[in-house]
């Protein structure tokens, strides 16, 4: 196994693949799916709506969460799980705003998986939470494949990254339930980012998810984001226990 | 196996890991390493210097290559291998500048591997090239683990991404032989990016690689980059065939 990174099976597409390889990979993903279903049931039982935020590194996931907490903390109780290969930086940033934030250091792993999230859930006061935000590892490829038990997948795309990203990272943009174009305040200086082109690239993947733009720094567009959150909170999945 | 992505073994860190899993992963990485050594020998035989460009999506790898070609094309012959999950966008962009560019569409795979590069090498006129640039898949995690046969690893970090990235993505920044801070023209508008902090984070990983800043758009700092390329070209590995 690679000393510095867990991401080694990717090469199955190119190196000599055996039946054994395929069997092992199927096994691992089935295990992840099973645990994710358990997580989702657990969240439903506690009435918590879970949103999984995914993006490239530095697209502004933590900044969006900070702005969200500032606006919603009086109304809703928010818990956060943050994934990074290393450092507690983001959880520390978020705890300053008075929310419960659990950092998962993935070490050599390039995404969160459902087993990591399951363990983190036990460190959060689920009975008291309205929202759980999961800030995934900054990676526009791998996190897309791992169901964590979330209810909604939000994919962030910074205007500095280029409008063709949905076409170039189809795996990620196909699983998006909502796409948020971030760093809108930088748009005048970037010059060559056409939001319409990003939307067209998303539609090219047959994904009809809503797309919105915002700037966590200036606050522009934040109202649309907050309205969406309020809506998904109101229409959250209900868990009905059937007594025997 | 995941239907939409090859990245499934990552979860070995968390899900039930068996000896079989570990065996399979070791096997795949050993295969990659073996092919990479073959690629490097092949490049040395043809006197080609190979530079592997890695970064998060949208950090400006293609823009840097365009600026590089514009400056060096009269002096050196340049070949390019571009990796993306989908689309030929980048190879098309680069071919407009009159260079040989081979696009690898990785499909479900989040990085280039040495077998992919090996096949692409056969589509390039190696005997006529001075430089081979490999533009890896935009991903600040997984490409770090896969030796492709390159001579130099360059990691790009856009000033819009945040200065703590080396600490948060240590696997990638540890393998960097050179770090290039890109989109320097956006620095005044980003506000909170301290180049010194990015360098300190890199040094925190015990990596002493040179760090430089540039803007492919304004041209600022490009001279330093071009000087480095000229230097590594002059001091390229020599291949001496021993006659039997």
C-alpha cells in the first residue's frame, strides 16, 4: 500500500485487474453503503437534516458555513462534521461561532466515508440538533462515490475555478442536489467566468439541480441559500416508529 | 465497484480491512511503480525532461502551460499529456498554440497513473521533444501517490484557495519539488492570503522546495518560472548506453 496515501485502487482502470481486485472493491463499497443507510436512519430518528458539502480545495465551504451559522444560529441548532486529511483548522474556525464541530482527520484518505461519519455522530448531541452539515474533504472527484447518510448533496464551485468544471468532473456534478457558485465578489476580477456556461455544463450531465451564486464575504446571494435551508428543514424526512 | 468512480479502496482505512485488501492494494501500487521506472528510462533515452503539474481543480495549470508555450516555443519543442476525467477541452486549448498535446480521459479515475502515461508517450514524437509537461487531473490528494516517470513534481496553489492548504493536504505538498503560487493578479482582491503563511505551512512538512508566485494572465513572475525550466533542461539526466 502507498505509504503516504490510501488512494491506490484507482489504478485498476489501467493496471492488470484481476477478479480478486474487483471483488475486493465491490466489498468495500457495499460496506460503505450499508453503514450510510444506518446513519441516515439514525439522523431521521433524531429529526436532523444532513447536508453534505463537497467542492475542490479552497472553494469556500468553511466560509459558507460561518456565514450560515451567523444567520441561522438563533433559529436552529447546528452541528458540523469536518473532514480534512490533516489539521483541526476548520473545526476550530467553526467552534468559534458557538456550534458543535467534530473534526475527522482522514490521514491518508481522500474523502469521508460512512464509517467515519458514524463514529463522529456519537460525539454530537443529535437530539438537540436541527441541521448537520458535513464538510467533506476538498476534492472534486472521490467524495462523490461515498454515501455518508446525508439527505442533500451540495457542490460548491468557486468562480475562480472556471466554468467548464461540471463537464470535467462529471462524477461529482452528477450527484449534486444543489450547486452553489461561490466567491461571487471576485467575479469582476476573474473576467472569464460565465455563470451561464457553468449551468449549461451541469445541464449537459442531465442534472436539473438548482444553481445559485453567492459570496460568503459580501453576503450577496446568501438569502437564497438560507431560504433553501429553511425549506429543506421544514420538509425533512419524518421517522415514524411502529410499535409492536 | 462504484458505478461512477474508481475510487473505492480509500475506505479501507475505516471499513473492515482484510489481509486480502492490503495484498491487492500493494499489488496495484507496485505495478504502477514498475511502469513509472520504465517510462522514466524511456524519457531519458530520448533526452526529454518531464514535469508533472499537480493542483486542485481550477488552479491554472492549463493557463500556465499556455503562457509557457508562448515564451519557450521558439527555443524548445514541447509535448503535453493532459489528464481529465472527461472532455478534451484542455488538449484542444493547448494544441491551438502549435504543440503536440495528448488528452487522457480517465473516466472514473481521479489521477493519472503510469500505464496511462506510457500509452500516451507512444502518441508523441519523443525524439523531437525537449520538454514533456504532464497536466495531471485536478485533485490535491490522489495524484501525489502515483509516480508517472516524471523528473520533477510541480504543485500549483492558487492564491484564492487559502494559505493553509499545504498543512491540510500534506501528502501532495510533501512530494512537491517546486511550489508555484498562481493567480497573483487576484491577490489584492482576495485579501486574506498571506504567501508567507503558505511557505511556512510547506516548511512545516519539512519540504524545502522553492516557492514562487506568478500570474499567467499578467505575466508577473513568469520569468522566474522560465529560468527554472531552462535550468532543469540544461541539467537533465543523461542516458548513457553501455555497449555490450
